[in-house]
C-alpha cells in the first residue's frame, strides 16, 4: 500500500507538468520561444521568368543586288547585270544594249550609301538603248529597283546634270553621302565624238530612297 507522501508527490508532479505544458503553449502562441526552438520556414523557390536582354542583337535585313530597274514616267525598264571598274579606272558597262549595270563595289538597294547603275544611251547604230529616255527624267520621278526576292525599293529623283568626260573630278559622283541611301544613274550625253567612239559628257541622275516596298 502506497504511503500518503508518495501520493502527494505524484499529484505535485502532475500539476508541475500541466503548468509547464501551459507555459510552453503560451510561449509558442505569443512568439516567446528562443530562436533555436522555433520552426524554420523553408523558402519556396519562385520560377524565374526568362527575360529578353535589352542588349539582344537586332536581326539586320538581308540586302541583295538589284536585278531590274524601271522609271514608269519615262518608259524605262531594264534587267540589271553586275559591272566593275575597268583597267583604266572607268566604270564598266553592260555587254548588251538593253541591260543596265550595277557597280558591285557600291551599295545595294535599301542600304545606306550610293547605289550606282549605268546603261547605254544608244547602240552602235544610234538606235535607242536602255537609258535612252533618261535624258527626259525630271526631279520628282520615281525609280524602282527590284531584287531577286521581288522586293522593291523606290527612289525619287532629286537632281540631274552633265559631267565632262575629261573633268578631273568626274568620279566624285560615285562617292557616298554620309547618312543617305541614294542612287546614281549614269549614261552618255552631250556630243558624239567620232574619233573616240563615245560622247563628250555623261548624264548623271541622282535620286534618294523614299520607300521599301
């Protein structure tokens, strides 16, 4: 049979456990627990959104050589072939009278720089050739260049003038104008020189890009 003292001790122990449990619950609910006893929350990883860099390179348009030229107002229409410089430094010309020549070292249609195209004024019998009507082109006329993809580039004529074939600065018309997309058309003009089998001047028509179609 248990002694009265043992029963008292047991009851005291139960009361102590109850008090400790209540104090612990109070501390937990009131946030009074020490840091090492607090439950640590594991942060949830948030999905990272893929963002495009502001420094992402912008795709440049693919520019191609011209394949044809037309000036509707002057009934000019011709296929284009590539030409370069001849051994004497002059610009080469197309082999066929009804073709125009694009200078391969110049700009392409739509590109900043100078697109240079020449063509014959007449053939060796004096009959009209590809640029026969260029002499009648006026400021405001539209020149259309087409590439192999069928893209059209519209240039508007802004000037036309004659350059003597002996002018030391005659090649200046081939230079670029900084910041501009321009077109230079060249054909024969002036007076026929029988001894040299050419004309004494060159007709130069300048145009500027106004639209890519």
